[in-house]
């Protein structure tokens, strides 16, 4: 997260940081419609993992919930990890 945040901040992006999936869902819910352009979602997060957080965001009752770009990031490279849904 720190490397991505550094690179994106240097490129001029405004970052909203979340330490776990629950915080990510809450941060998106508190943001204004259209305020968040991209979510970098770590698959392996505490409290609520990235897959669960993504599902929560996608089912929110707001116009941008189904359209916001969510990019999954993970260090997992095993075949069984790649096929998880």
C-alpha cells in the first residue's frame, strides 16, 4: 500500500487510505457520488477481505457503486488463489 500510495501521490492523485476491508467500504460509503475514481483493493486484508469488501461496495444503493473501477491487488500467486471467487 505504501509504494502504491507514494507513486500515486507523486502523480497528483488524492488518496483515501483504508487499513482493512471494513474501512474501505466505510470510506466509499462516506464519499460523494463520483468522488472516488478507482479503488485499489488488497485481497488479503484483516477484518473484511477484499473480495467481501468489493461485494459490499457493488451492492450499495448508489449510482456509482456498480461502475467505480476496482483493481484487485494481491501477493497471492498460487493457482488456487487465482481461481477463487
